[in-house]
């Protein structure tokens, strides 16, 4: 035995232990914090982080996950947490944890420092979720524009149109310029075309053939050959003329198609004027969207963003983790059982307990968070819930399933029984009233299967009493009408339904007060609104009428002029064709006469009839 | 410097100082590391054996260097041999039972090149150990004196590096 060798091994082990003691903690903490922050798009921080290599134990005193939408708050934080990793999987570079107890879980906590995180640049194609949230955001923006509280029922059309720049007039000017250029081009084409010159040459040649002067059949045959050539030339000219007509018709039709669009341009101007005048379209969907669309769809987008993160990482691990690249002569691994077929990360059970910022005591389980569900055979299940002393309850249930060919996510959230005292049920100025009493319920149900979505978000306000007194008298006629309509309402529910695919997404927002509002408005201000719309329509039509007449007149006159020119050319070609044909017939006749006379002369001389 | 030290020591011990079995031991242990994929669990054990047992470290280093080159050429053969063993019907129950044991699984015996090269190396040890002893003895009696007189050896001894090493060695004692 070599003593020096044993000492060397002892030294190596000692150095390894020391390095672990001094560097592993900070290295591992930084690595986990960085990667988690990238996923969260805002800082994720540990306090009191400790990793023990010999006990395979990971623990922290506090974990803060910053809310990316407001980096001065945490989406959630946890208290002291400790868990052990399984030994053997670690030797295969896999982290398997049997049980994690997340104590002191709190939602929406304040941060002492800003949790902003500088995201590394990731070049990613917009996927299903970004298309979805973008469409929803578009719908929210559209709802924001539907300011029913600013609507008017009458309008000064003259001053409105004075402010507007009617597009139809500009478009008609452009159309006329285009027509002028095109007509000028065709005028030149008809003027400079060689057809007429060729027609004149044929005419001259035909007229130069003096049939009576032909003295024998030989001359007649030669003249006939000339006529045949002239006939071919005339036919060629006819073909050229027809092609010219075809080109003209095609070009002319595409140019004049703009004339047919004038009605559409005028309609667009009318719609634009109606919009500027803030004349509303009293549709149930419009009212529902204006009242509740922004909030409901905003909440929906938040859930979708969380699901996007889940799917992104679920799918990313699934597709890349097990790609085994065999380098040259690295050999091939054989598997004799599935014993070591672990996913890279598997947190089998997280027991969670804590409290929301509204003092709801939460507890629940999150099971089977893994980097590859096909290896664990289990989807991620979340079941967290709880209530406070006033029976306000929160329940979150979710299944994130990446076991099959298509990723599936399901989320059910219910927040029920919270007080609506002094709250508003809608941010819209149509419902500016605080509530004196009432309980609220918010629920969301989102089902996603690959690119298909089926979801429903709803608000319920039960036992409500509006505080009309604090708002004073209605500020306008519409507010008064709406106040009357909802004065007896003690329950309001609103639902947003989003279904379909990102290519064809259906978004509907409805509430029980939509019909009340629509009926109230239709019975009172609808007639005035309709009259104002008709006024705008008549005025816009009148404003552009002169221009329209000018363009249409110009187009029809020019068309007639060009068609006449073409008809003249066509007629001259047809005339020459006719003349050539007549000349040919005359020559045939003359030829026969001459042949007959020659035959008669021969018979007379030699007595043989040919 | 460490490599030079061990090579110099090897030259010295090749001449007369060390037991031929110690040199042969170093040779076959280095050969196993050289022939098999270096990041294998069994190589950790062999390194410990080299450090703990009284085998010649210089010979182990030399052997490792030489057989790493050999392994590069022989890897396809090791792979084929590994495939043959791992797919052999008669060995399936053995592989399955030891695969389920984590300690055995840590050796990565289920990799074709690891198994093929390791078994090949073990088989080679049987002739290589006595053959090395035989060659060392023959070297000492017939070749060593002639090697010392070669121009290469003279040049090496006369080099600045060698004299520097000798000086350092004397100072260190």
C-alpha cells in the first residue's frame, strides 16, 4: 500500500467537500433564480437558500416570485421550505423530489425592491397563445372605444362634415386621373395603330386590279393569286383588330371597375361620420362588451399567459429532453427495464399552505410537476382552495396534461362570497354607481386542446343595491334612461365566452342587463339616433354627388368616344374584307368567261370539245 | 513537470530499481483506463488503485497514453463486441438483474463501448501482465545498456530540461 496515495485521495475528497461548502450554494442559487426569472419574466428570488450535497437537501427561508405586470409586488411568496432529493436519480443527473411542503404561501405581497428582470433576447415565432392574447387585447381595445356614455342622439351635420375629410371625394379624384391616363393611352393606340395604313394598302391593291382588262385565263389566274394574298392580309388585319378589341375591353374594364366602387366609398364615409358623431349602435353585444368586456377579457388574458408559460415549458422539455445524440463511437445504451427512465425534474407532491392578501386560508396540493409527463405517466394537477371566516372562498383546480399527442390544459377558478360594498360592478361610465350591498362571484373555466379553446369567464353580483344618491342627478338623457332601467336590478351577471381557434376566434360578452339597456335605449333615444344617421347619410351623399356625376359622365363619354373609334377601324377592315371577296368572285367569273372563250375557239378550230 | 518526473522515474525504474510486477501492474491498469471511456465509474476505482497500490505511476501514464490512441482505432470493434454481449440471449437474464441494481448500473455496463472495451481490456490483462514482466526482464538484461548509449538518450540527458530536472530533484532530495 502506498501511504502517499491514500493521503492524496484524502486531500482530493477534502478539496471537493470544501468547494461544495463554499461555492455550490451560491452557484446553484444563482442558476435556479436566473432560469426561474426567465420563465416568470420577472425576478424570482430566494432568501436563506441552502443546498446540502451530503444530505441531498434543498431549503430556503423565503421565495419571492415577482408579478411581471407589477414588479413592486409578488405574484406569490413562500415561507421556510425544505425538501430532499432522491439519491440515485441525481447520479443520472435527474432531480426527483417526493414531497415539498410550501409553508407560508401568500398571494399578492408587496416587495421591498423592484423585481424587474432584464429578459434575454429570445427570437421566437408568435405562437398560438400570443395570437390568442393579441386577438383578445384587440377586442378589449375595441370595447374601450365603445364609450356609450359619450354618445349623442342629435348632431350638427354641417359642422361635423366640416371637420371631416371625406375620403370618397379624394378617391374619385384619383379614379378620374387614372381614367384620363388610360383613355389617353387608348386614344394614342387607336391613332397610331398600323391597321388603317394596311387597310389603305389593301384597298389600293384591290382597286388597282382592273378585271375587264384581263385578256386571257393566265392573267386571270395570276390576278386571282394576288387577290388570295390580299384576302389573307385582310384576315390577318381582322385578327389584329379583334385582339386590339380584347385588350381594350380588358384594360377598360379594370380601369372602370373603380366607378363601381364609388357606392362603397360613400358608405365608408357615412360610417366614419356616424362614428365621429358618436351615434351608437344599440346592439346587445355592444352593450355587454362596453360594460364588462374589458375586465372579463383582461382576466382571461392573465390566465392565458400563465397557461402559455405552462405549455411552453411542458412542450419544450417534452421535445428536447430526450433527444439522444450519439457521437461517433460513444456507443449505444441498452435499457433492460424502465427503472432509470426518469424525467429530468419531477416534483411528485407539493403540499401548499398559506394565506391570500384578503385573509383566505389556502391549502392544497400540486402533484407531478415534471419535465416529461410521458415518463412519469401523470399530468400536473393543481387543487388549491380555502375560505376565510366570512365564508369568502377561493378555489383553483387545474390539469396540465401533456401525455398525449395534443397538449391539453384545463383551469377552473372560483372566487366567491366577497363583499361588493362600495365597489363598482363595471368600470364603464354607464354604470358609475357604487354598490351599497352585495356579494360577488368570479369564475373562470378554460379548456385548451392544442390550438382549440373553449372558455367562459363570468362575474356574478348577488343581492346588490345601487347607490344612486351619491351620484346625484343623471348627467344626460342616456344616463337617466339607464338608471331607470336598472333601478330594480338586484343581481347582475356577465359572461365572456371565448371559443374556436386562433384562426377563427369567437368572442362574446353578455350580461343580464344588456337587454334592459337595449330596450330602454330603443324605446327612448333610438329614433333620434336613427334620424341623425339618416341626416348624415343624406349630407355625405350630397357632398360627393357632384364629383360622382362628373366622374361617371367623363367615364361614359370617353368610353363612347373610344368605342366609336374602334368601331370605325373595325368597319374599315370589314369593308376591305368584303371588297376583296367581291373582287375574288369577279375574277373567278372573268376567269371562267375567258376559259370558256378559249375552249370555244379551240372547238371551232379543231372540232374537239374540252 | 509531473509527467517528466514520472517518465524519468520510469526510465530509472525500468533499468533496475522497481519490481517488474509493479511496472507490469501500472502498465495493465493504465491500459484499462486508456482502452475504456475515461469518464466511467470503473476508471475512478482504477485511479484509486493506481494511487494506493505500489504500481508504477509513470508506467500507468505511459500505458494510458498509448492505449488511448489504440482505443480510438479500436472503438468500432469494442462497440460491435459490446452489442454482441448485450444482445446475447444467454446473458439477458444477467444483464436484466444487474441493470436493476443501481451500483452496477452506475458502471454504465449497458453501453456497448464501455462493456466491449472493459471486457476486452480485462481479457488483454491476462497475457499482457506476464508478457510485460518478461519484456522488462529482457530489457534490463539485453537492451537497457544499448538504449543508454543511443544518440537520442545522450541528447535527452544532455538537454537543459533534463539537467534542470536533475538539479530540482537533488534540491528536493
